[in-house]
C-alpha cells in the first residue's frame, strides 16, 4: 500500500476544496478545455466591443485606444489574480467563495450577489437589444415577443445540461472570433491602401488632435472602456464544471490575456485610423459597420448586425449561466434562499429559472417604468464590476500569502509582480471611482451602488456574527 503525499493529493482535481463542494455539490463536470477556451474568448468579444465602443470613440476621439489599453491592462491583472485563485482552489462561486474564506462571509455575500444582479440586468439589456434587431428584420413579431423567445430558449438550454451551454458558447465564440479576425485583416488592408486611398495619420492627428475632447471626454471614454470588459470572470466560474478544473482554468486565463490586447486595443486602433472619430455614424450605427461601409465592403451593415446579434445572444447565454452558478454557490454556503440550491441531473434548475425570471422582470421594468425602476436597476450595475474587481484584489492579497505558508504547491498560476501589481490594480480601480464622481451620471451610479453594497454587506455581516455566536455557543 502506497502513501499519498500532501502535494500529490493537492493536485487531484476532484478533491473537495470549497464549502459548496464539501457539502455535496452535485454539479456535473461536462465542460471541456475547448469550451473554456471559447468561453474566455466569448467574455472578451462582447456586445460592449461591437456596439458600446462607438460611444467611447465619440466621447474621447482617437485617445480611446489608450483608454482601452489602460483598462485592458487592469483587466489582465484581474484575470491573472482570478487565475491564481481558481487554479489553486476551483469553485463554482469563484471569487465569492475565496472572498468569504479570506475576508469574511460579508465579503462573499456582497461580491456574489452584486455579481448576480449585474449579470441578470445584463441579460435584460442584451435581450432587449437582440429583440430590437430581430424586430427590424421580422416586424410581424413585436420586440418584446423576440425577447420572450430568447429568454425561454436560453433558459431551456441552460436547464438541460452544462454541456449545452458549453456547446452554444463554443459556436457563438467561434463566429465572433472569425468576425473580429476578418475585421482586423480588412482594417490592416484598408490602412495599406488596398481599399481606396491609405488614410495615413489624418484621422489620428487632425480635427482636434489625438485628445480632441479634453478631460471630460477622456473620463466618459474611460468608463465606456472599463464597462466593456465586464463578464470575463465567467470563465473561472465555468472552470469548476470542467473535467480538469485546475489545468483548464490556468490555460484559459493565460490565453485570454493576450487576446484582450489583440481584439480590443487592435480593433480600436484600426477604427480611429480609418474613420473620423466625430463621424455621427460611429455612435449611431456602430464603429465596425461604419468602417466596413467606408471601405465599400458589400452588405457591411447586414453582416455586422448578424455578428452583433450573435454577440448579444452569446452574452445572454453566458450571463444566465454565470448568474445561476453564482446564486447556487451562495445558497450552498448558506447565503441565500434554500430552494435555489436544488440540483436536478447535475443542473441547479431553480437557480437558472430564478436568474431568467429576474432578467425578464428587468425587461418588463424597462417597458413599464423606463425612467424609474429600470434606470435604478441599470445604475446598480454601473459600479458592480468595479466592486467585484476590488474584492478580487483584496482577496488575492490575503489568499496568496496564506497559500505560500500552507500550500505553496497549489500556486501553479502566480500573479505577476506580487504584491506590487495587485496594489497597482487597486489604485487604478479607485481612480475609476474618483473619475465617476466627476460626472452627474457617474455620481448617480455611485449613490445607488453604494446603497446596494451597504445593504448586502450589512446583511452579510449580521449573518456572520450570528454564525459566530452559534459556533461559540455550540463549543
């Protein structure tokens, strides 16, 4: 009989590492490495890139390239931190599980439910935009009818099996990668003068220069760039349901980093070089459509609308999945309604349904109360990604030091320049909060988000105290 050493045991992917796993998690491991790689890509190439970037270009001009590069650098650091923690201890609740263990239950509650609300509201926004596109093509069905169709379809696919989610994301992300890759090639050929005259640096330095809108434009563009990156965290949630969690998440996170630079920063650089930043079509029709039309690419508008629709549906699919797994994880740790923790055939069905219902309710709020309830919901998500990133940073600071003391063999993916680059990320996030406070819209988001954070943290802290009192009494 041979004896298993501690390092060898730590390398076993099936060893329970988290409260949700140890309590009898029945989630299946139906995702493969190819699924995780494409999920990582799907998070990078979203509707925020194809559509939302137009508002950023209109606000900041050519300087949007630097803003996306700066925001992308912070996201690379966040993803590396997530990769370090998730490779060491894979968990369905990802950063929420780690925050609970390293900081306290209140941190797990706050970061987890903030992320759930953000994803569900994202589902509502994406479904609304996708419904509008389909209504333009098939007007005999109202936009809200298309929204209902999409919600029901993706709810059913997520209820069936996790591999269905993985397969849909694999297909959707494959199409998006092909589309953005084709755009990059076409853009480079356009700069070289293959499609008409080469633009040179006329659009980069003319019409106000590289920073045409001043500080106010840079702030507005920065916020657009930051929020466009939201959703990348889903890959670390999905890793817990893959066949080899530690190995797969490490590989997926590593490949996501360089793709950020190519897809986001590269495409922004091509756009502001090929078309005037103040062209009204950039914000109205989208920057990618505008570039392809200016280069006289046949059926450019239709092609990009199809790609945008796919990006929206992909984001819906990923957000429903991420929201259901996060809520399931929270409930499994005693931080939510118990009925959401039921698992049927390896799928947390009540959590999937609840996430879809919340998303559809947000859509209805947009129809019935667009200027009150819906605005409030959208404002709560404005800072959510920043709050989550901040929790990730502080959690990683504590978890890294603990792992170095107790289980150094689990550090198969290490954060670069620890702890200095972690603090750089924290300072950058704080800087974005300060920038938001300088605009009226940003202040509204800060106020509403602060109320939500305070409520979640207060509730989580109260539960933490009650659990500690019960443990002390039992002892």
